[in-house]
C-alpha cells in the first residue's frame, strides 16, 4: 500500500516520498487514512493516526519552487497520486520507495487513448525545462557555431521546436526503465512503468489505473522534432513560419519545407522510484 509523508521545512513546496507497503492487514488494523492540507504554501501530507510513524523523508537538493496559483492544484495532484498508488502497488516490488524530484519532462510517442503500449525505447526526457534554455527563431544566428547560449548542442539534421517558437535542445534518449510518477498538471497523476527492453530492443510502457497517455499529457506544452525529408534535403529552422506562434493545444505544430515532422506528447515527472 502507498503511504505518504512530506517535510515541514520552511521551503516553498517541500518534498515528499511515497513508500509502497505490502501489508493490507496492517492498514486495516491501524485504520490509517490520509489527510492532505496546504499550510504556509507547504504541502503537508500525514497519517491520520499519530501512533503510526511516517516513512523517512528523502532529501532533495533542488526543491521545486511552486507558483502561488499552482500550490493548491499541486497538493491535489500529489494527494491523487497517493490514492492511485494505493491501488497500483501490485505493479511494483514490495518496499519500493518514491522520492519527489524537481520537475522533469518526458517526450512520449503513442496512441493518446492508450493506457499501455510498445515503443518506450523511443521516448526521451529533459532533466531541465528546455523552453527557457531555447533560442528564438529570429535569433537563429546564435546557433551558427552549433552551441546554444545555454551550452547545449544544436543538430542541424535533428532539431526541435516548442509551442512558443523556440528552438530547444534534444531530449536524452531513451527514457530508461523504471517507475515514474507522471502528470499533465490537470486531473490525473499516476504511475508510469517503463519495462526493460526485450531481446529486440522493444520496451513496453503502461500507466496505472486505466489512465491514458492523453490524461497525463500537458496540453499547453508542445514538442516537435524536425529531420530532413530526404537525403540532402534542406531542413532548417529558418523555414519555420514565425507568425503561427504561440501554438494553442488544438493546433498541430507547423510543417517546415524539406522536413519530416514528429510531434511528441509532453509529460511531467514529479517523482521517481529510488534506485532507478
């Protein structure tokens, strides 16, 4: 079963850890429930039974600072994550613990209505928000030497755009096997399992409790990958139309002459299993 605790330091956001517990009998005996509150802009999640000691906390060197308007929503999301994991513990090893991390980002491919599928070996991730580190299309000359001001490498044969028309760094591939707490910062927060690759290199993914890929996609974040449509084809950010930005969730990212385009769903990672 999943039990949840959080630190009460004076930081802005705090930290939490989700501990997978194996004993339903112990839970029934202690009649433990969870209550959730926001106090001094700090998410506080405790057991209702004082005698039941919370799981030890995992420290974070980079606690995420939450915008004021996001605190209540984030508290609700974390509460929902705990509730979902209570019913999802069979999917993970007994005793597995999760730690809160500064938000990271997944670039995912798959059927938006699917709860599982193949192809996770083609998913990538950014450990930092790539948007603020991006380069505006009108400042394309900043990439002439192949290095962005934020010190990431620009690949002219494989480049990425986000919803505001910023050229951004490539994600790291692959995402890798493990357990992740993911959300689209809307109604759904759940457990994502990425399985080890099989003998052919194929890796399966699955979301807990019937959540779909669309449910955990952040609709406001857009991510498109551009590669040459044919050998020798000119595929440059210079051909991207600037007037279409910023993009709304209901519109596809723009086509660029000479390029193949692949759009990726963007998921937020807010927690990971310790040891992965």
